[in-house]
């Protein structure tokens, strides 16, 4: 089979038309804009509105509800392109909740729920947060403490969640809670139910967590006290929520990986440009192998992580198992991108530490995928146990 060079390249870097179009939007926002968003601790509203105006919020959502109807691959390209233009998590965080949080609703919600919740979400009129992690259980989701008890035509929910991005101003939350005590279930994954419901502030309190970076959107501790949730807000069948949640978890890992790779590419591009311009001791610092080799190694690692990321995305879009690939992509991308951002700061020397050079923010924000949505060690454990069939370690 004779393939053109363009076709071969597109198979490894899909949707060049999305890269070009999203890149044009990103190019309208200078680096000073992202710095201002962080310093004022405010959402990148102008960027959000620009993406909304061009219809990017619904990139993967069903066309019958106003979305574009493309897959995880296309959404990953969009987020990666945002990262490549220097906005970092400050930029991608403005649109990410529209990309991964509603996945379980798209796949398992009924027609009424999709019409009621997805259509205004796709328009950008509402915002959703994903509420899974809890203070005492972390990623041990099967032992979460939040409970939802059916009383008549409503569930009454009580519990706490933590590190819930934008919970202080989101309209909806995709939240998992236990509806059957774990002692009454055959398996720990049973008895967990998934809800997509409006956040009624009379019953939900949020407290912003002070953070090292990503100041433009709060991460919150959430306290839920006797929140009434209509039965109509239950996604799918009661007790099967953990299985439904996987359809948000795997795409989230893929999207985080794609964003991280974009940020790493931006950092390496900036560092390479600086190394070609900076002259010390009568020569460009880019002539020194101590500068060249680390940057070359970062490029290699980012590109390897990119291949795994889009392999995972392609598997998901094809309806095939992709958990191992999604976890691996997130692990490789987080590590490679963090290394790239660190190297970019080091290449700039003291200027890398200056806010006006915008790399120290990249370095602070790229720590996020090392920690979330799952820690690096747990991704290693997942691959060890699920791929290599080693005994469970925890």
C-alpha cells in the first residue's frame, strides 16, 4: 500500500485541521493574559468565550444535542494544542470539564437526561464538575463514605469530597456515592451509584484549597448535607455507578496526558529558541552538549508518550479496552512533561525563575499530572497487576 508522507504523519498526529483551528484561537491570547489570570485568581473567561463561540465545548458530545460528535482523539488534539501554545492548565482548565466530566452521561444517560443536561452544557450555559475523591479514602473509591439513601422520589445524600475543581461555581456535579452498604454487596465495586445533579447551595458548602499553582480555578473541599437528588438524576442502574465512572476516568487520563505533552512541547520549544539566542563566553549556549542533550532527550520522551496517548485514544474511540494504555499514557506524559518544563527553566538560568518569562508557571502547573487524576505509583501498580498479572499489592 502506497501512503503519502502526509497520510503517514497524520496517523501519528491526527486531526491537523483541529490543531490549526484551535491554534488560531490560542494565538489571540498573549502569555501576559495567562499570567494575569493566575495573579488575579480568575477564570480565563475571554479564552473560554472564544472557544465557546467556535463550538469547541461540544467537540466529543453527540450531534443530536448540539455537539460536534467527534471522539476522544479529536478532544485530545484540542487540549494538546492548547498546551502547545503556552496557556498551560490555566487555559485547558477553562474547557476541560466539558470534555471528560460528562462522558458517563453521554454513554449511560437516558434521552431525557441528555436533553436536559447536555444541551445547555454544550452551549456553555452551564458548567459541570466531577466529584469522586474523598478526604479519607483518596483513590480507594470502593470504600468512599458519601451515602445516598432513597426516600420516596428523592435520594438524600450526605458526605464530603475533596480536590473538586470548580465546585464553587459549577452548576452540575457528576458524583458517585454508595447506595448499598459495602457489607451487603457481593463485590466492593457493587452498590455505588452515579448521579448527575444540580448543586443546590442550600445543602452544599465549598471551601477553596490554597494551592501551589493553577490559581485561575479553585480546587475545593465539598461538604454535602442532606442534599435531595431526584431519582431522575441517577445515571443508569443503581449500584453500577463505579462501572459507569470508568467511562469518565479513562478519557480523563488520556486528556491529561495530551495536555501535559502539549505543555512539554511548549517548554522545549521555548528553551530551544532561547539556547539559539543566548550568548555566553562568546558562543551560543545551544552549542554546548550539556544544553543540547537534555533537551533532545526531553523531545524523545515527549514524542514516545504522545504515541501511547493517541493509541489509548484510538482504542477508546473504537470501543476497545484501553485502561492499561490510558494509565501508561498518563504516567509517561506526566513524567516527560515535568522533565521538559524543569529543563526549560534550567536552560534559561535565572530568567527561568522569573514570572515574566512564563516558564516557572508552567513548571508549577505541570506538577498536576504527576499527582492527579491518579498518582504515578498507582499507575505502575495497575500495569503490574492487570497487564503483567502480578499479585495485588494493596
